[in-house]
């Protein structure tokens, strides 16, 4: 199956299936980037609150997206 056929098929999927596929593809892309994954794991595992981003700026940045 070529890429254009896949795109056509994906557009016909229900939104929930498209979201699931998009998240799976994002994770596959992140796995290929050897620089991003270690940084993500380090941030997730950081238990020191002084290194955490304050909630308000984080919440506001999400509104802008």
C-alpha cells in the first residue's frame, strides 16, 4: 500500500481511531530521536519540585497551542 492510499484510509477512520494512530506514530518518531527520549525520561523521573515548571505558566502555554 502506498502512502497516499494509507492517508485516504486514515481519513475514513473514526476520530478516536485517528487519535490513537496519531499517538502511536508520535511515539515511534520520538523513539527514533535518541536525544529527546532521555531528556523526557529525566524530566519525568525528576522528583525535586524546584526543577518542576510552575503550573500557571505551563497551563497558559497550553492555552496558546
